[in-house]
C-alpha cells in the first residue's frame, strides 16, 4: 500500500513541477519581450539623434551668421 501512495504523490509532484516549468517559460518569454522592446525604445531615438543633432547644429550655426 505504501508503494502505491508514494507513486501517487510522485505523480502529483511531477504534475506540479510541469506546471511550474510552463509558468517559468512564459515568464521568461515575457521578460525577453520586455527587454527587446526596451532596447528598441532606447536605441531608435538615440540613432535618430545621431542624424538630428548635426542638422540642428548646422541650422543653429546658419542663424548666427545673420
């Protein structure tokens, strides 16, 4: 009788471990998505400033010559 009870408990634990694994994978994918979006939200404006700042400085320098 003890063997049967132990097997049932092990099966229950295996199901719980599988559920935790699935939850952890979903959380990992969510965090990965958040990191990717955060990097894109930071890098794209930075990349745009690389082109915008020289243009603004040229425009500002042209105004100073008037």
